[in-house]
């Protein structure tokens, strides 16, 4: 087996495991830390697919900036042990969980037993496509308008968050 395939399998199992830990923890800080681990596993997956820029952005933006924001919100909400959310278990929830688990096992068995055709090999230009230069070239030429539209949308969201936070502080004072 090739080293790249082995690393991909290790990162894939780690990503699945950290995602499961993320959604099963009751402590929000533990869940956030598991999500950081998940982001690092995804970054490793991107590296095995020769997408170096996407892997670096995954670590910098998601594992860095977004998770700092998530931990800040968790601390701002002050979710302590005295405010446990009471959840009622229902028959429907258990049935849906069992159904999704069975579906996952079936899909996993199909993926393991399938015979790959080799048609999903990486392109010979994969190393060129994943570079910062090629991404920047297409981002600031072909996709300039959507890039600017997203930046304006993020600016509007930031202004809205500041207004909501300021209103909350004034009501509490």
C-alpha cells in the first residue's frame, strides 16, 4: 500500500472519530476542542490530496479564528453545570438514531467492499491547482465579484453582531 493511502485512511478515521466526539460531549468546551481536532484531521486529508493551500487555510481560518470565536461565545454564554439542558428521550429519536446508524454501517460496508476503478485518480495538474498563486489568480480575476460580495456580506454580519452586542450591554446596565 502506498504511504499516501495509509495517511488518508488514518486522517479519515481520525476525522470521523473527532466528529463523533464533537457531537456526543455534554461539555461545550470539550466539544469545541474535539472540533479543533477535527479541523486538523481535515487539514491532513487535504494534504494527502495535494491541496496545500486549502490545508493551510483550514488550520488558520477554522482551527484558529473560528474556534477562538466559538470558545469566546461559549464563555460569553457562561454555560455552567447548574444550567444543564433537560432533554427528554423519545421513542422517535431512538428510532431515527438506530436508522441512521444502520444506514451508516451499510454505506461503510459498501465503501469497503467496492472495487475502485482507478477513475478517481488525481489530475496531473493537481500540484499546480492547489498552489497559492493559481488560487489567487482565479480568485481575483474570474471570481472577483463573488469574492467582493462575500466580503460585504461578512462586513454586514460584523456590524449586526456589534449592534446586537451593544444593545445587550445597554439593557444589562
